[in-house]
């Protein structure tokens, strides 16, 4: 039987070696300009998306993903959750129509404004008025709180 003797230099190299880094879910996906807009998440990402959004894997299979630079972001559609571009318009045809029938309404429901609007809407003298901004929009134009980074 032969014994192996290692020099002190070899041990120093081993001691300074960094542990292997675990790949993230989006590394092979991002950055890629083709994935900058929402698209259905690839099935292989379901577990990572479920962890990021705090949902079960079955629901994560219906999530949307997009790249923001090298970051993989995920969103799932739900009650009042929209995964597409936020509607920042200050004039909405549905709100205008609502106010024709409800000229002094304090609130215009989302059935008339759509779920992507970022404003609270009301009617003043039969005219639709965009009020307080309700949500923040990220630099790409999506509702910021609807998207989470997937690691």
C-alpha cells in the first residue's frame, strides 16, 4: 500500500477553493432579448417559480416569465393580478362609457377600466377622471409588485 503525501501548498489551494455555485433557474434563459416580454414559463422552471411566488407547482405551470437583463422574473395571473404591460393611459374608452351611464360615480370598476390600469378612476360631471396612482410600474412598463425574481 502506498501513502500519498501532499505538500502545504496543495492544502492551501484546497482551503481557498470556493464551493460550487448552484445554477439559477434562469441562467440558460436570461439574458436573452427574445425573452423580454411575458411568455408561458417552460415546465422545467415550475419548482423555482413556485418557490419565488410562494405557490404550488401546479399553479406555477401557468405562470409567465420574462428576462430583465440577467434576472428571470415570474408572475402568475390571479384576482386583479395582470402579468402584461401596465395601462398608464389617462383616458380609457371603458371608463368613458361607464361615466356616460353613471355621471357622478365615485369609483369606476375594473370591469370598465380593465385590470391593467394603474389609476383609481371616478366620474366627474359625466367625464372619466384618472385619480391617484395605485401601483408602481417597473422600468419595463409592468406592475412591479406582480413580478418576483426567480433564483
